[in-house]
C-alpha cells in the first residue's frame, strides 16, 4: 500500500539519522533495535511489539507488513520482515531464517565472520541456537539437512515474505 511505502521511506531516513557516522555491523544492529523497540523521538515513543491477541498469527491480517506498520503489533512473520527490510536499507547483510512455525533473522557480521540470530519478537535481541532449538523443537536431523536454522538467500527470504499472500489466496480458493 502507499501508506506502507511512505512509512518505510520515513523509517529508513530516521534510522539512517540514528546511526549517524557509526557504520559497523554492531552499531547498525543496535540502532535498528533501538529504533524499533525502544521509545524515543525516532518512533514518537510508540514502539513495535508482539501482538498478544494473535500470538500464533492465525489471523492473516496480523502477518501483513502494512498492518504491522499501522498497529505496531506484529508476530514472527511481520516483525522479522520489517527488520529485514530496514536492515537491508542500512547496509546489513540480514535475511530470514526459519524454524518450525517460526521466522527470525540472521545477520552476517563481516568484521568477525559470525552469523548472529536476532529474534524480532523479543526486541530484536540475539538468540542462541540452543534457545531456538528448545523453543521450536528443531530436530538435529532437520538442522543438519538445512531445512531449518540457516540464513536464507534473498530469493528464499522473499518467498517467506510471500507466504502470507499465498495463504490468503488459498483461503479465497485461488490455488
């Protein structure tokens, strides 16, 4: 929607101002966390948070980015999508990663060569692999095969973003 495009443009500008001259991966991640999840003038003291009314994302509307931007309430689909979009615009190497019934983000830190999990539903904070495995019941076999818990390519990330649209069309009978 036009609203979402306008909001994203404003958010990118504000986020870049918040980052300033610091251009390390860690400074950009901190700025992204601050911008989305900590109240301040950059977000009119209105943070983005988890939608406790629909924690499983059963209502398709709660998975949509436009709705998340309007309500500032999201889930494990809309929240990481916003982090990924904003993160890419500020120069982060950030993509989606999945676990059973869950989407989170992974950031490549070129300064150290590490991959860091960021949990958008928990303030964009780092999440250890063990925590994700415990919370989502990823089996060792599923992880080893690469089905879960790997940084998705840009195309795969776009497919995760489109999954809600596909779900919507299926509900309408458009297979």
